């Protein structure tokens, strides 16, 4: 069974996913990274030149493909849950873990991410914190519905979040 990480951008999906994959001795896939490889450009450039619809179409294809493989650790893009086909595909062979964090924590992480030159396309015309709050308000019901379990990453290190997920994964395996 795949461990699939969902959540808003900068919630820790990639870093926690890499850590989980190492601890579980599984391959790690990042759907955003796969999209960038296939498109030959960054997501920011792809969205700027081809639009969000083209990005979401590419995302849907990548999710359909990676969902057929197992066992993996998969980090998804923040909006993957907005598409019902994505969620259905990911759930077929996956346990979906929602990584949560308060808006202010996400903003701090995003600022750090920008300083490290990892551009992310804006989702609205609002300022960073207002955008995060608005998009979270829209997406949280989708994350809630899609997730099998959730972890608040707000005040935790990557190692702590990894440990929480591994503990819950083992508890679930024992119940099955």
C-alpha cells in the first residue's frame, strides 16, 4: 500500500515524504517533480505560459500513472484533492495522510522557500497570508474528505512528523 501525502503547499509533503521513503525503504515520488520533468519547465513557468487547466490535466495523468504502482511514498501537489479522479486513483492503492499546518506557519515556510529560489505560482491576487487563508478555507473540506488520517506539522520537525506517520501506519497494519 502506498503512503500518499496530501495538504497545502509547504505543509511538509516533500520533506516528510523523502524521510518516510527512507525509513520504509520504499521509492519516493513527488507528483509536482514528475510534472516538471514531463513538461520540461517549472510549474510556475507552466502555469504562466499554458495555464492552470493544462497543469491540472498533466497532474491528472501523472497521478493516474503513479497510483498504479505500489508500494511507494507519494507527495502530491496541494490542489490534487480538487479532482475526484485523482482522489479515487490515489485511494485505490493508497493510505492518504493530510499534513496540516496553521496559515501563519505555512506563510513562514513559504517565505523561506522563496528565499531558496523555489518559486510557486500565486493562486489568487491576494497577499500571501490572505491567499493561504482563502485557499485553505476552500480546500480544507476536500483534504478532510480525501484523507484517511491527518497530522498537524505546525510545531514539529520532519523527524517528528515522520515518526507520527510511521506509528499510525504500523497501528493500522496490525488492525488489518
